[in-house]
C-alpha cells in the first residue's frame, strides 16, 4: 500500500515541480523573442522608427524587394482611382506621425476591420507593413532616394 501511494504521488509531484520551474524560468529569464514579436507586430519596428517618406520606402522596395513592389503596384492599379489616392494619402499620413503615434495607429489598424480604407483595399499598406525581412531591405536603403518622388506610385 505504501508503495502504491508513492507511485501516484511521484507523477503529480513531478508535474507540479515542472509547472513551478517553468513559471519561475519564464519570470526570471524572459524570452528575447517575446520582445521582438511585440516590437514587430503588427508593423515591423524598423518601419515605426524610420525617418523615410512613403516614396522613399516604395523606391527601396522597388529596387531591393521588387516582387513585393510589383505585386503592390499591380494590386493598386486594379483599384478605383479614389481608392488608389486614399492609399497614397493614408501612407503619407502614417509616415507623418511620430513613432509612438505610428505604433498606436498600427495597433488600431490591425484590430479595426471596419476602417473604410481597409474595407476598400485590405492590402493597401502591405508593401510598407510587410515582414521583417522586406522592412529591413526597405529601411536599410530608403534614405538613398528622394523623399517626394511621386512616380514610384505609378510603377
């Protein structure tokens, strides 16, 4: 009887110890990846803090991430003119904001699917708010382009 009681206690004790150890480790040693996910969602941190304009980001995308640029421009040209202009206006607005306001805007945009721009063109900002790799290429190179070259919107 004594042996059987220990057999049941050991797995329970091990599970409790494992949970407590995991909780302690998560508190004492926070994961580095957790900070990255927060900083890069829903928009990569590099886009949040860049000093480049929308046109500079587009020019860099055109030259350093051309498949993303081409897809974006094709998609843009398949939208009505007023939606195309609204995308340009929204991009200008976003890049005119401070980094703190860009972060707040990005979080609002990611959760507000009733936004008229998002309803008209769900991927209106895809080339700007793309994955970390594309954002890195864009932000590493965007300062090499003129800040107000509107021709990049035409493709």
